[in-house]
């Protein structure tokens, strides 16, 4: 369990210094969109800990204008819309455009966080890849400790090893979950997160993957009967800026956003963790039952999840061999909360 030692208000302090320099040009307003529903905790986090802080601290330098979420552009078309210049900044899981940037898979299975990647060159390599493939500047890896669960409307069958057997089960899946669900035998279906409730009610799907923070926030509680534990992966939610827009910013404007990004990568984790604790209480009240995989079974479940991700990346990306050692250390446990100046005490 994690308790708060200091609040969210400490983020982006370094960015203030940029706003006070004499080199600042005219204020620039950037439009932004979230690929997730506005009620999703990850979207709320971005709006509060990035957009909100940009507008509070960036007067005279950068302001952000939020246009909306999935009602503005379908989530799987958001990255292409960003590249076209329909808006300037996108907050989205790379899973929604994994065909364009398959290297986003690496973030899911990584056991290193953004601070480590910025230090070892991994983040710079990803920035090169995003510029090359998505026409975007990778600015931040937000909400980066958020993980995922399998949620079901039916009691899962277990195989001889105690693993979920999804043969004959239809699962809603994005690129995040598809490799694992297919490895367990499921048929996967692509639908928007806003359509999950209807799909579950109609029997179009019997389950789905979702972050460990948002099922109650987006109203999915009533269609869930079981949650499979342990949770897996860490989210590949990133903030990207249209490449031409990024290049057009002044040095001071870029510095402001880069400083803000560093603080957002920790403050967003704190925000989501506090929301996760609140949601866990609601999950229990809803009566959702946990299918708890334990011991060797749990390890095998996680091994399958991670192995499938690296397999996908190996197949899809020429950068696999270069990128994987920067993201992942074999034998190292999954990353623990490491929030720097956010000061959480475990």
C-alpha cells in the first residue's frame, strides 16, 4: 500500500524558471486530444497533471486547449490525425497505433521507467522512431506505472496448469492485450472502449483487458463478474507532439514542455495510484470476484504475457535488438514505484 507524503502541487517547478526568462517569445496555444474516454482515469490524469499544469505555469509561453476525446477522432485514427496536423498534441496508448509504431510494445513489457530510459539513451531512440514512423515528437511517457488486468463476464476455465483457458471466448482487445489473449486461446475483437458495455451485454464479447484504474470510472463495473490476478504490463500511454509543430516552437517553449514532461512522468503516477486505491474499494463493493493465480502459475501467466510482447516486437521491428536491452533487464523484478521528488513512502 502506498501513502502520500507530499501532494501533486509540487510538479513542474523547474518549468517556472523558463517562463521568467527574457528570451520568451509570444505565447503559443497548442490544441490537444485524448484517445481515451474523458472519464478514463488516465485521461483525467493527463488533463490535470499535464494540461492543467501547463496552463497554470505556462502563461506567456505555452497554453494548452483541450478539444476532447474519442468524440473528436476515433482512437485508432488519432495518431494519423496528429500527423496530419488536425491538432497539435496527443495523449494516447501506443496500442491504438501499434501498427505504425510497434516499438510501443516495448514499453508494455519494460521493467525500466522513463527516468532510466532518459539516462541510458532508450528515450532518445524512441524519439527517433516516433519521428520516423509517426511524424511526431515523443515528449513524455505518462501514467507509466499503471498496469492491466483481464476482466470477464463469465467464470474462466482453467487449464491443467491453472492458467485461464480462453478457447471459445471472445475478448475485446487492443494491441496491448491481443498477444496475451490469443496465446491463451481467445478470439479477439477490436471495439472502442466506449462500446465495451454494449458488447458485453449483447454477448459480442465475454471479456476484455483494461487498466487497473478505470473500470469503475468508465462504468464497466456492472458487466464484470471476475478479475484475473496478477496484473500485468505497464501502460504505454505517451504524449506526442506533431513534428512540424514541435520544430516550430522556440527554444524557451521547448524547454518549458520538456521540464513539464519530466514532472508529469512522476506526478501522473501519483495521481493514478491515488485513484486506483479509491477504485479498488468500489470494485469490492461491486462484488467483482478475483481469480487469483498463485506461485508458479502466476509466474507462468506473466511469462507468457511478456514473452508474447517481445515476440511481437521481434517480428515487427528492426529496432528490437537495439531497444530491448534499454527497456528490459532479464531477471530483474517488475519496476517498483520510483517517483523521485514526488516522495511517496511505501
